[in-house]
């Protein structure tokens, strides 16, 4: 079976967050379930630079009014199609924002073009390309199912899956762009791309795709409610029978403490004492005092979603309780500044690196004792899975994928050998402080702590089970005729 995956980022080619990890790893994991995945994404300059040659598969002279070509390439055994449209993607700055931090004003055109090409590939426009499944990720991929529904090519049409990695990012644009999308008039409707008077890309994908998935069962339930659905909960409720939560996995080739080249010392659950060498390295990099008390880490976007605005107000309490913190992250400027101020107030106790550093994120998981995750909402979350695999105990708000993957260290769960982390309910200063206190307490009992670490490390968060569920969904869909407009 052949599936076309369409997304705006994929690890290892380009990554700004968990989306890239999932798109990259899932395509590899599906192979052992008999699904061959081709990933379509933009040919950003960094992607073109890392390619060892790409073959031109198709040329467009009028892709939403622009010249473009489609390049085919193979990277690390995975097959990619790269949309090389220089007017859209050949620029400095970020994937979605310019150097000023503002969204690129032509984001609608950049990702509509990506969706248009995906739909072409999935409906026989490009010779030699036939897919049973079109799998679109997040708002940047979401126009693909809409083009497939409203303006398909002449060939057989793939069935479509729309995956929500974060419903907060919706790609909502002014209605004036509609006329330039190349869609028939009737697509501007409540069952099409119209969204609160404008054009909603994610909305269009959710309304058009045959099935909707999101990245954990709890988040799948949560987005039915106004508090989590961010305006799309009504649509989710209307399509509830087509909504499915499939937990993300982690790439165990990349995230494996017994082979990880980013660690000073590799280890497994029988040699956890070796983590102390990684902890020494962290203490040096973050200029922290050397001592045996609990070392907390944060590896995160520093944003409201991640609860970092509240977390940063409780760092004095963390230090009072004997904790230290090594933070790696970037995000909202005011939150970044507050963490830096806390580091100045507590030299040797709090170390802050405002940066994005893949290698350092591995070292932190491999040497810190606990990772703090006070997310207000978390569709799945990957860093708690990295923490579990590395014996770095997650301390998290009970929401979304955090609730689905961490088992709280209550007396009962400890006694029955199930506990893997510390959970709290609702992101408030009091709850965060209480969770830190519980963590410090558990940490002081080294037998309990070792038990928690080993139980987390024994849990299976590889892609094996989840890739099977996607493969089953693909098979089920490819036998069902596509939904009628
Ligand atoms: P989200 O996609 O919402 O940011 P996830 O937990 O799903 O959150 O995925 C975040 C991914 O990005 C993880 O692989 C994490 O290790 C990585 N990450 C986040 N911030 C940084 C950083 N500053 N440096 C390195 N890796 C980071």
C-alpha cells in the first residue's frame, strides 16, 4: 500500500517541534506494516542544501500563479518529494515566520500550494504516482484534503486522513484569498473552507478528510470541548464518529540511552549509576553547583501552552526545596527574560540556555533527574516520552498525552509497580509547587526513585503499536469509497 504524507516539516530534514519527529518517524515505522510512505514537504533552503541531489519529477508553470518544480529524493531510506517553489520557500528566517518573528504574510499561498500539489499527486495528475492514502498533518498540510475533495485531478482519488498535532494553530486567513486558491465557488461554505467569515485551512482539512486523527486518546476527547477545541470543537463534535486518537511514539533509534552518541555515558536500566557522568556534564555546561540533590530540567518551547509563564514564577520555591534547574528552550520574549532573571537570582542553582540544541536536549534527558511539564494542554508531548525512556522522571499536568503516558507515583501505583512519574491537576502555582515537593520527597528515597526510573524505562513508547493502528486505519479507508462532497 502507498501513502502520501504531506507536512511542513520532517525530521531529520527540518524540525521546529514534535510535528517533525512524528512525520519523520511514522513513515519509517509504517514500512514494517507493509505501507510505503512518500513524504511531500517544501524544499526550504536548508533542505536543498542537505540533499545529495534530487531528480526533477514534474514542473509547474502555474502553481497558484507561480513557477515550481517537484523534486524526488531519498534520505536515509525514506522517500521525499520536495516542492521547490523559490518564490514561496527560498528565503531566510524561520519556516513560518520572518526574522521579525511575524508570520510570513504569504503563508496562505505557501501552504495552499503545498496542498494543491499533494492533491495532484493523490488524484493522478502526475504520471507514475498513485496513492491509496493521502495523510495531511496540521494546518500547513490541511488544504490537501480540501483540494482533493473540491478540485481533484482526473485519476483515482486517494482516501484522506487529517491529523491534528495542535488544534491551536489553524491557518486562518482573510476571505479575500479565497479567489486565488483555485477552488470552485461552492467550496466557500460551512462544509468547506469557510471559517468565521474567512478561510480556515485546518477547518477545511477537518471538514474534507475522510478520517480525523489526533495524537492521543485524551486529546481526542478534549478537543470535543470548547476549552480545548479553540473554535473547532463544534466541527469535531459533528464528526465525532470519524475522530480517532492514536498516541505518538518515539524513534527508538534516535532516543535510546544505551546507544545515544550525544551522551557522555550511555546506560540502560541496569547501569543507571552511569547517568552521573551526564549530570556532571550538565552541571558544567549550565554552571551549576555540584551536589547530590535533585536536578530538574526543562526542554521546551517557552510559551503559555507549556505553562511556562506560571512555572517561571515558582523557581524560588524550587530552589528553596533543594532543587536545581537546567533549562533549554526558546519562546515568548517575556518568559525567556523571566527565566534569565531567575538564573541571575540563583547562580549555581538555576542555569538557562535560551537556544534550540538537539544534542543538548539528549544530554539533559540523560543526566537530569526530572523533567518539568506544566503544559496547559498537550496533544501528545514527546519530551515526557524521552524522559521515560531515559530515566528522567516526568513531572506533568494531567492533560492530553501526558495523562495517557505517565502513571502517577501514588502510594498505590508505587506498591503495584506501575508508577512512572508525578502528575498534578491544573496548572496553578500551588499545584506546581506541590508536585515539586512530591518529586523531592520521592527522590530522597533512592530505592523508590530507582523503581520509578526502571518502570518508565520498561514502558514501550516505540512506534510499533501506533504505526500498526495507522496501518489498520489506512487499510480500512482504502476499502471504503471516499466521502461524497
Ligand atoms: P511541541 O511540538 O508542542 O513543541 P513536543 O513535546 O511534541 O512539543 O515536541 C517537542 C520536540 O522539540 C521534542 O523533540 C523536544 O526535544 C524538542 N525541543 C523543544 N525545545 C527544544 C530546544 N530548545 N532544543 C532542542 N530540542 C527542543
